[in-house]
């Protein structure tokens, strides 16, 4: 529970700074902020300070900044709808920019304290640095022998059946040699050695492997303080590219795969993985937090009317047409897309709970 709480509070902090970006630039352009909310209504409690209600809400999915005149045309200097297209676009994009700024800070700190980076077995062999690399468990299939035993993503594999493991192929060979027999696996978690017993499957489901884990070779990288911000920017850019590509693959899978929902992790999965990285150490947790921050930024950029990206898209149409999209059309699109997003989130959350606990 303590590790899960840290993960939850960290994600809420990301949401807070995202909404703070909208809030700051709305104030900057003289727009009245009616409510600054964390979570979605119904409201748990709220307190009005000045012209703004600050609230905490029951549904822990995001947050919001309610702007005067954002859902209807109001001829008032303090209305969002009275501002220029440029000003409205800046207010909407400010939340997304906040995510990227936070990711940059996280990855800069990570560069200074040290982080694990993937490396190929070919490069390790060429450089002869097997003693400098770790075999990290990047994924654990729920319900697999490893999952049932208690192995978690972020754990470092160092031993199988009392044999020291430094190569991926060595791990695979030892595990395969022990299919159907009780096997002792040693991992490091937060620097502490732990040992788990499991029985590798002789005929595992396709793509899962005998014990249900995915492994990567990683090497520790650390940069001086004066280099850390540069490396932080590089890592932010790289993670943005990988996340965009990941979203592209996910969207394309809708037309090619039958199990697209299984590829999506909801709030339960995110907290579960986050809790695992907290246990694995500061470096692992910062990497997780940076990845989630970029994912939230890219998700918010999607051209879905209920999201910032969709509203920016509608502003683009307004700029091209020279007139705003009719209010009824915009409200209808926003409402429908919001309901669809909540429905999808409910389905994914249910799938996460069933997969992990039943």
C-alpha cells in the first residue's frame, strides 16, 4: 500500500501541474477561472478563494479547469470565448506544455542520479562489459509462473538454479532445461536479493515463454550536472518519439488485432506498475514517472474533442473557416467523446482488475 500510495500521489501531482498550466495562462490573459478541480465530479469538497472554487472530486480520472465562457459564447472581457484564437490556443496548449516541462525536469534529474539504458547483447559482447550490465525483467505476464511467484517488472535477474546469469541466452537455456521441474530464481529488488520457486511450463501460451517474463539487458548511465539538462532534453525527445510510435501502433492494431484492449493499461495497471518501480528504487521510479508524463502529454494532444488536442483542432478549423464551429456541434462532439472515453476507461479498469486479481 505505501508504494501504491506514492504512485497515486505522484500521478495526481502530474495532473495538478497540467491543470496549473491552463490556470496560469488563463489568468495571464484575464480569463476568469470558475473552478480548479482534481478528479472529476461529483465533488468531495470545494473552497472558493476569490473568484475560483478549488475542489477535490470523487472520480480519480484526471482533473479540470473550468473557464468562464469556454462552453458558450459570452461577450465579456473575462470570458474565454472573447479571447483571440492565439490566446485560447496558448491556454489550451499550456497544460500539455506543462507535461513536457515536467518530463524534462524528471529526465534531467534522472540523468544526474543515474538511470538504466537498454543495450544489445551484441554491443555488450563487442565491448566485453558483461560485468557492467544487468538483466532487468521488463514485463511479467499475469497468471504466469513468475507472476504467481511474486516476480515484478523492474526486478533484476541474477541467478537461476544457483547459476549466475549474465547473458540473456544463458537465462533462457537454464529455464528451458528445467521445464516441468521446480526452479529457484534469484532476483534483486531495491538492492536486496530475493529468491522465488516456480515451475517453468513445458507448453506455455504463444509469446509468453516458460515462466512468463520479458527480459532486457541494461547498463547504468550517469552524467555530470552540467550535462544532465542536455541529456534530459535528449531523453525527453527520445521518449516522445517512442510514445508517438506506440500510440500509432495501438491505433493501427484496432484494424488488425482482436485483442486491442489487452494492450491498454488503465489506472489500476499504471498504479500497479508504478508501485513496482517504487520498490525497485529511485531511478526506476523516475523513469516510470517520466514515461507516464510523456504518455499523458501525447494522449492530451490526440484530436478528440474532450481533450486539449481536440479543442486545439477545432480552433484550427475556426482559423481556416474564419468562424467558430457552431456551439451545439462543439458541445455535442465534446459530450459524446467524453462519454466514450469514460466508457473505455471503465472497460480497461475492469479488465485490469480481472487480469491482476482474479
